[in-house]
C-alpha cells in the first residue's frame, strides 16, 4: 500500500514492528514516538490486546487518530478503542455489534502480482499417463484433501502449504503420526503415499510458478457439521478471499467450497465453480477436463477480479478511511 499512499500525498513511516511475530507486542514508547513524529493517524496493523488498546487511548488524548487493520478475526474491544477499523470482507464487518458498524470499513486483500497471467491452457483432457494438474495454495499443513480425498487417475494435485523441507519435513511427519489415532494414521499414510498428491513448501516465487503451470485450482475446505450448526464463527468462515482472487487473477478456473468471503466473488459456472459435496467436486472436476471450458472460465475469472481487488482499488478505500479519521 505504501507507494499508493505516497502518491496520494500521505507521508508514511514504520513506527514499530516486533522482533518476533506476535499480535500482542510490548508497545512501550510507541505513543511518544508517534507524537514526536507529529503523526496525524497511526495504523495498528494486526496488533491487539490491552497494550494496543492503551496505546489507542493515549494517542486519542494527544489528538492522534487510530485505525485498526485486521483480517481474520473480530475484536470489538479494539474497534471501540480506535477511530476506525478495516476488515477484509463484508461478512466480517457484519459480525461487529450494530453500534460499531459506522466505524467498520471493508478494505479487501489486494492482488499482489497482477502481471502474473496464464496465457496457455493447453489441449490436455487428462489421462493416467498425462494428468491434468490442479493447484491448492494454503497457509496450513494439510494432511488430507477435503472432499477430493484421492484424486481421479487423470488428475494430479499440488498442495503449496506450510510444509518444511528435507529432514524437518520427515520430523514433522513422524510427529504427526505420533499424535494420531490408528484410523487417522492409516488415512495420513494413504495421503502421503498417493503419487497423485504432492506437498510443496511455500515460497514467494515458487507459489506463482506452481499456479502458472497448473491447469486448474481447487480450494476444498473442511466444514465440520458441529460448526455449521453453531452461532459462533469457525476459522473457515472468517477467511478472506485472498487465496481465491490470487488464483483467479492469474487466469485459473477455480473450484471452491462456498464460504462467506467467496460467495460474492464466484458466479457459479461462469468465472468459477462452487462445490458443496463430494458429488459436486467430482462433477466440477470432470467439467474442467474440457480445455475450452478451462480457458473460458480462466479468462472470465481474471476479468472479474483484477480491477475490483486490485491494490490500487484497495488503496483508494484505505486512503478514504485515513482521510475521514
């Protein structure tokens, strides 16, 4: 966002960042630093807790505005302590109390590399010897493929996730097996042994290489029955649309589990597919064996997200919030 803010005449500086990743850091001295720097607004990016709330109150007393930026949780206390809160989806905004709604603003995750674009979808329909390739990008370390389970013989799935490399990967596998029941262990070993599933460590360049080489993308998400009936919001329900729009902006046809952040983005059958059951997943995967269908859906996917979810568009929204504060 910083280049866009600078272009809009907003002088930006990093006042504080913790040595180790934490959402509740020691913020001693930050208020004094902000006041000395004559800041008009301080953005509290994904930090929370008593220290962050105390910082917001101290800044308010000195006439400095505050904006709380958060992506995957609801924190009404932080929203009350600050002048404005930005969240990444309309669904997350809806979870805040009614009296706070005027302070909550939606600024989506912007597409980071819009120049990355798929140019060729090929003529392959998928066979045992020449399978199609699906890519799944996740922030987790998946030990199974929800809904898909065992990919069909004509499909290979590359999971780009939080997997370790080399010896550490082997150690992680041993630890996972040690913590599982006998049935879970059997399913996990079956997952690891499947030659049509490849677990790949995430890195900033490799993830784009995998997406550009893929024929299609999948985002299957576990939705436990207990969570579906609960009034609380489980982790899958508050996910942002970032993983989805990233794949769509490249020009990949995507099959996804419908969750609140994805529902406004995908027009089923036009710029992507929603799959709710194992039967749906099989049908959608089969439909994308058609090269022309993959191309049409990939082109439509990119066209539908590149402007709306661009960094420039989101910067415009953030600048509006900063200006109001």
